[in-house]
C-alpha cells in the first residue's frame, strides 16, 4: 500500500542516482582500498592477514560507538536542509562532531596504550596478537582523522554536496595504495615495513581525505561546514532535543557494536584457517555494505528532506519504494560477489581449508544479506524521519535475547560445526524484517523535528489512516467473493 498521490518516478530515480551513486562510489573506493591492503599483505602470510583483520574489528567497534551520533546528526541535517534552516544545520553539526571526537579520543588512547589487551579480547592466539600490536598502535593515529572526515561527509551528503566527499575518497585511496606499495614492500629506497607500512599508509591517506574535503569546501563556497564559530551556539532546548532523538541510536549502535564484538570473540577462537577466512570475509562484506550504504544514505536524505519540508506523502512513498529497490540492488551485488569468489579468495591468500571455509561463508552471507540490508534501510529511513527508537529497540532486543544466546550455545555448549555457528549470526534477521515491514506500512515512523513538518503531520496521519482502512475493506471484500 502506497499513498494515493501520483508518484513522480522520474524525479525519484534521478534523485537516487544523483545522491546514491557518488556515495556508493566513495564507500567502495574506501573499502576497495582495504581489500588492496589485504591483497598486498597476503604475501606476508595468513597470520598477518588475520592480525590486521582483527585490528579492523576494533575499528568496527569504534564505528559502532560513533555512528549513533552520525545517524542522529543526519536526522537533523536532512530535515533542517528540507526546511531551509541553516543555523539548525550548523548547530547539529557542531554537537555531532563534539560527541564523535570524544569517541575518537577514547579509542585512540586504548589502541596506543593497550594494544595487546585490545587484541586479546578478539583472539587467544599469541602469534597473531604479536603481529597485530605494532599495526594497531600506528593505525590508531588515523582514528581522529577518520572520524572528522566521516562527520564532514555526513553533513555534506545531507545538503546534497556528495561530490566533495567523493573527491576526498578518491584522493585517499590513491594515496593509501601508493604509500602501501612503497612501505609494505620497501620500494624507492624505503625499508620493507610489512604491516606497519600499511598502517602508516592509512594514517597519511586519512589526513589527505580531510585536507581535500576542507579545500574543496572552501573553494566552492559551500555553507555550514567551515562556519566554526556558529557550530557551537547551542541552546539547552536544542541539546535536549538532539540527545532525545540520538539516544536510541547511540544505544543501538553501541550495544550492537558490543554484540558484534562478542560474536567476533567466538569467531576469533576458531582455527587459524577460519580466522583468516573470516578476516577476508569481513573485507568483502565491507565492499557489499559500502556499495549498499550509498543507497541507504540516499534513502535517509530523500526521506528526511521531505519530512522536514512537510511533504509526508512523498516521504512515505519514497520510503516504501527505496526499501525494495535497495534489497534488489544488494541481491545483484551478492550474486556478482559469489560468482567471482574463487579468484578473489585466492588473490587474498586463502588456500585449502581457509578457501573452503571462505566459500561457505560467502554462500550463507549471500542469502542473508538481502534480508539484513532490507532491515538496515528500513531502520535508516525511520531514523531520518524522526523515529529513532523503533528499529533500535528491535535490533537490540533480538541481538541479546536470541542471536547471542544461539551463537554461544551452539559454539561453546553444543560444539556445533563452524558454518552452523556462522549462520546463527543472522538468525534474527527474517523475524525483524517482518516486524519492520509492518511498521513501515503503518506510517507511524514519520516524526518531524521542523516547524514545517509538524504543521502537516496531523493531516497526513488522518489521511493515511483512512487509506489503510479503505484498502483493508477492499481486500476483505475481494476475499469474501
């Protein structure tokens, strides 16, 4: 069921393409850079690949901790952009960057001062920790730069200036590839540094990303981002509303990050071959997610902007179509990945048992990713429209009451085969999908934060309720015939 208003498909497709394609390309470039790192490091052995992969899991935990603020910030950026509220965008960016910076400091200090303790959380293999410690200590220097680039990119995407983050991503990947090649293998007179060279390349590439974004923003006269003095003009009421909207997202991302860490604890206590296969899988999964998140981010902007304008019918119609469009796109991406899995896995040093496990992992993931990404885009859509709580409550509840108990019992009590343990990592996705679909069609997730959006929400809910009742009567009438 969609709204009775005629849907403008031409404008919809154009808007998705203009926003999603550059974001997807930027994310793909960044993740492809990680894959190139893995391929380059493959010559140093599977233990090195596994060690760097475990360090990446710590980075993923940091991502989970700060992404709650990014998601909350994008809610305000997109709706204020639709309402034309520049001061609101500036204030939202300032408070988002402040909280994200606090996360950066915590994780940077942990990685610099306690790298072995951090890696001990993820694996009990001393030889892998020994390889990972110097890498983690160096790559920690990139964390503040990565978070700054993420905050800037999120705001620029929401005001539909997506080419600037794309340019930063291109410059970053080129820099990373060049420096990695020189330092990992000791070219142009530099010493052969192995994994430490890859870490240095990541730090320099992160700095280049920030510099390119700032330079292009200044050159093109883009508003909001560089108005530093106006970023921190907060009022108590604004901070309270920001935290109220962000709190469910922050809790969601943090608790899901902790839950994923607990899953990685299980995966990190498998055989060396499985650890290497999982490390490679995480890199490939990152490519799929990077490609998909371009469309999910576009969904957030396209829906949130219309909610901010007060055009809730269009926001609803876009949301419904975006969910199925994104699911179809991710299905094609997974099929393509599995079709090419053999040369890719071999190029990333997987042989024998690790190759077999890697193939099985991709087969399971290819099926579940379509459902999982459907849940993801619905959650992002709800958040951008102002409903930060529903998807978060669903995800946290199922993670801790179903997914984690199943994984831990299967692995530590039943000693089930690894593939069954891995498959149980997605046991909650089909159930949540059905619940999220019901909420999507209810339209109750549209909760504007702008004056323009609040002025029209009551009428939208009344009209939507009438349409839902009419369609139910129509279906019941057909059924009785």
